[in-house]
C-alpha cells in the first residue's frame, strides 16, 4: 500500500504521510489509528521526508542505504526510534529481511533527551550492520515526546 500524500511539504510540493503499520504491536497500532483518524500528527523531519520520496510509491519504507541519515535526522528532531524492520522488494512482492539482531531496550525513566540519544546510538549501530541493496528498505518506528506526554 502506498503512503498517502497531501500537497504541502518540502519535497517536490508533496508531504508524505505515515506508512501503514507493517507489523503492529498494540502501541504502534494505536498510534497509527490515531494518526489515520486525525487525532495524532506524526513528526516527519524534512530530510526523512525527502529520502522517503526517493523510493517507489509502493516501497515499504526508506532505502536502507539512507538508514544512518534517517536515524540522525530523527534524533536531531528529538524523535526516539523504537525499532526498525527491513524489507526486500522483488517483482512487486515484499519479503521480510533479517536485520541486525541487537537486543536493546531504553530506560523509560530517563529524561527524553537521554532517550533520544540512546536510541540514536543503538540505531546507528543497527544501521552500520543493516542489510543494503537497491531493493532493501528500512521501516523504522519512532515516537515524539508528545506520544508519551501529550500535554507538552
């Protein structure tokens, strides 16, 4: 399924809206549903938006060769990456690809800024070991501070 588009944004006059949830643990599914219903506005920084626009409309994420750039862009905009999935697209079909098997967990009692930097560190390590190729895509899942603290 292709991402929805609207006509405001920094890349070619379009802004990409969130991809559908590929595998939805409950909190991810709830955030996706809230976004679809207009009750949540995801934060998608400009560079991340532009890099997504380089992929085909039916791509399940961003080209994996740009993973480190995406990680840094998200962290630079105070986003916490929760996890990433890798996908291979061949002949119009999508297949899950094993990524780095890093077992990391964030300390949710830490300040937001620490969570951002901790997730950046782990995600950059993942990016350094991630599968790459013209048909390999990464679909990171990330949150904004307002996903945990809506009043801020």
